[in-house]
């Protein structure tokens, strides 16, 4: 897992901030705002398994697994109270962590949460045709000789996110 534990700029006066990125991106989304986020607080970021600079093992990536990895990262940093900023699929991972907190299986206190660009209820989301297609596909690794080019990637992203 690629992780960042960015110390506070100035005196640490707020609880740490845990940032969970969305699909299909990574913690790099927050590079331009990391320093402002660090004003008075420690910021924890990571790339979910299969995203960004984290490993991409040939396996099924579940939201529960992503939540397990985030919980392990937070525990390894010794954090017991934090604020939570989530985006897109990170909203759902954050929801899973809050559910674990409510069940008593995650001891971390979340003092506040900001949800961006997402619905935690997939059945209420308005998915594009490309997103529906992606959900319908089996989880499998591309063959090593798959013809992935700049043109095919551009076409795929346009088909996925365009209307």
C-alpha cells in the first residue's frame, strides 16, 4: 500500500484528517491541496489496493478489504480520533468504517466527516452507461499482451465517463 503520513504545518491543533480517494484515481488528487489541509493538522492519505501507487494483485477488490486496509493503516499510525474526508468510492469505504465503529469493531472515533461526489447507496446513484458496463464485467486481469495504447485508453475513459 502506498501511504502518506503528512505532519502538521505549524502547531497541531486539530485531530488528524484521513482522506480516502475515489474511483479510478488516487491520493494524488489531493497533491495541490495537501499543504492547506496540513495547516494545524496531520493528514493521512493512501492509495487503495489496486489504485495509484499501491499494488495491483490479481484478486477481487472488495469494499470490505479496502476498509480493512484503511483500518490497519490508521492503527499502524496510532490514531484513535480523526476527521474523515471521502470522495466517490471512498465515501462507501468511509461508510463501512463508520458502520464498524457503530458495531464496536473499529475503535477509532470520527469527529466529523465530509462526503464529496458520491452516493453511499449504489442503487440510488445515476450511473453512466460506461459505469454500468464496468459493473457488469467480471473481475479479471488484462492479458499481458493486451493492446493498451494512449488512443484506446482515451477512448475507454471517454466511453466510461462521457454521456
